[in-house]
């Protein structure tokens, strides 16, 4: 695994592309007789599991664009992960799952897996001990069967379960009514704040601009609520939705089509990489500050850089963030200007205007 690299590759990146849970899962599965066995790999972070089992009858699923590209990169293009749960087919003997942080997503995965398992099928779930939520055991017991665990090794642990239950229909996506919107929203399981509108988005919705914007990007769109509200305020604008979660893109597409009859653009990508330069009038962004269990501002900074490159001269980036994150300082360094538009006890909203067609780096 020493040759594995994270995606996107960065100079002097100290984070490795695998963890001890990957190593523990591979060690266990390779001790089994895999002759004629079908293996499903779920939530592989950068390809440690998929690449480690090349040559076996494996299928890989991930919701994450970053993970998908990492797996393709580390397999030299030989492995093409699925990104839609509907595309998983047939019955599997083993299912390897890196347990996700989001327990609604884990519940959704387990429910859907019940149609692809037999009484001989075994789930092997891996996690770092510090991230192993008690709820994960409850969900495995509810939908799959009784659980056992391995000994902890290098701060990681495996959870085993054989399929003892019956097939069940997943409760996701769920329909949620949001204040001030006529139509309900469809929320897939791997969305942030699935049950209601989070307080940051509520504050941001109160501070969206209307004006002469022809092309508007909802960057990190999740359910698409920001882009949908921007369309209501700017009826003639074309809206683009971008997110690294395939489920988020699916939710945003459904929700936009429920609210409007015209078409929008939906981009499954990392931040807004690889998109046309100098094409946007307005970018609206509520950046995440974690990728899985990795916390930091690296995603926000890449979003700001991609937004800068994608904006026309005179184009506007409007951002919401927790006050302590200091996004306004970063934006001033990148754009040469930054204005705080509104604040409350927890969040600030700031705006920067692209004034020159150069390409500085934060």
C-alpha cells in the first residue's frame, strides 16, 4: 500500500491513503478461501481495499467523487467504481465496508444490501476504534444479524455479521418540508442535515443576492436549496450545482425539477475542478470543513481557488462560514478584496469580487 496516493495529489501531503482498518480488513479477507466468491467493497477511501483485492471477483461502490478518482488513480484506471446503489446487482459472499461517519448513510447501505445477501454472506466492517459509533452495532443487528468483533490492532477493529434477516426496503430518500418553499425536498441518506435545514443554510438563505447574474454556481450544493433559492431571486439565471457526493447531485436534481420547469446543470466533481474558466457571474458556497473523518480547511481553500478561476472578471463569490474559520482573510489574499456582509453569533457571510484575470494562489 506504500504506493497508494490520496486524491487530489498535493505536494508534501503528510496524510496517507489508507488506514489500519484497511490493513486489518485485507489481512482477514485474504486469510479466507476466495475461490468462486463474489466480493462487494463499499466506502473504500482511496483504493486500498479495491487495489489490494485485484484479481478477485470484486465490485466497488462509493458515493464520493474524490474516493472514486483515488481508486481509479491508484489502480491505473483498471477499477471503475459504481456510484449509484441501483447499479449493484446479484448476490455477494463477502461485503467489506469502511464504516462511514454518517449513520443514516450506513443504515441505507445495510437496507439495500439485504437484497444482495444470502444466509452464507458475511459483512466485514472496518473502523478506527475512535470513530466506531455504538449505533453501527445497533444497525448491523437490526438489518443483518448478530455481530462479533476482532481484537483491536493498531487502533483499528473489525465488526463481523452474517446475514440472518430478511430483505427490506430502504427508508431513503426521505421527503422533508422546508420553511418558505412550496414543494418538499428529497433527501438522500448521505446528505448533511437530512432531517431539517441546518442553521448555517438558514442564515445564508437570508443573504442571497439578486441582480444581473446570468450564470450562478451552487458550490457544494448538498440538497440544492441554495441554488434553488438563488433561482427564485434570479429567474433568468442558469443555475449550476456541484458536489462531490453523487447522492447530493441526485437530490439536487430531483429538488430542482420539482421547483422549476427549465433545466439546470449538475456536476459531480471535487470542488469545481476541471470546469471552464472565466464563465460564472456568481458563486455561492457553504464549504464543508471535513472529508470523512479528516478535519481541515483544505476543501474550502480549494473551493475558493476553483471559484476564482471559474468566475468572470467582475464575478462575485459569496461564502458563509463559522466566524472562527477566518475565511474573509483567505479570500482577501486570493481576490485582493473581501467584505463581511452579515454576521451572527456563529456565522459570518463574506463576499469577494474578481477584479483582475490573473491566477493567484491562496
